[in-house]
């Protein structure tokens, strides 16, 4: 069965929808879903958000930061687990890279559950990613 999926840039994606799609994907376990203010900041500060919707329901999202010239960091690529294996993630990735500029290097950190997925859709592993982990925000 073929489902019609509508892809679009959404600069005003609601934080509750963003949280919900992360919960329904494998990313929810690694995001601060209980910190609504932080989640709001995450979605508002991204400068490229592409969504996938079926009959208005959000079934996938990509959230990126890009300079549209050299690099695009794909911070989140999430597809509802019930909608996975239908090409939605691949299409979100393609549209994100296209919107950011195909001349940019698209960079992402793979979630453990997705390590086997990314080579399948054409990404190449890089052997030197380095990071300084952020400290959790203080709870007041």
C-alpha cells in the first residue's frame, strides 16, 4: 500500500509535535523530552526543519543547523517507528541536504539504533568526530 506523504519546510513546528515525534521514534531516549523549555529552544534555534506528514499527522522530522555554504549539521532525523522502512527518513535526509545546499557537507552523529541504517542510504562513516559533552541544565 502506498501512502501520500507531504514534505515541507516548517519554521513554526510546535514543540509538542516535535516532542511527540521524538517519543514515537528511537530518538526520544536520547533527548531531554521532559525539559519543555529546552525542547522549545532546540526547535526554535534550528534554521532548517523539514517535516513529513500523512493526512496532517507528523510522521517524520529532520532538524538541522546550516550555513548554506559549507556545512549542515543534521541534529535530529526522526521517523515514527510505525512509519519506518518506507523511505521517509531517506527522503527527509535528501530534502534537508537539498534545502541546505548540495555543496554543503551534511554531518550527523548516528544514534546507536541507526548505525546500520546510514550506510544503507549513502552516508559515509567518518573516523574523527570529537565532542565535549554539555552539562545538564540546573533544575530550579
